[in-house]
């Protein structure tokens, strides 16, 4: 699962680790414990083609504000 935020699509926590098994994206810290990786939104067609070629079932969620990522647990779940 990834989210569209600004001009990027972002994978967070375990999703960032999983996607990097197929596509190498630069990982950065979102918080002290949580990593993220992303790609520019103008490349969505290219990346969706790669995901499809790897037979990955990728879904997207509504954009989050970065402040809402503070509620993400280490497991990648989002607190309500």
C-alpha cells in the first residue's frame, strides 16, 4: 500500500521494506523508528507497470498529512 502526498507516492514502514525487494527506492526516516521511500507522482505509470510485471497487488490510500504519520505503530498500522 502507498499514499499520494504532494508530488510523491510514498511507501511507509514494512511496505517500504517490501517494495524495496522489487524496486530499489531511496529509504529515509519518517520518524526515529519508521522508514519511508517514495517516487515522483509523474512516474506513476512507469512504476505501476513494474509492479504489475512483478505481479504485486499494490493499492493506494487517500493522502495523509505528515502529522498523521506520528500515529503509525511499528507494525505499520494507523491508530484512529
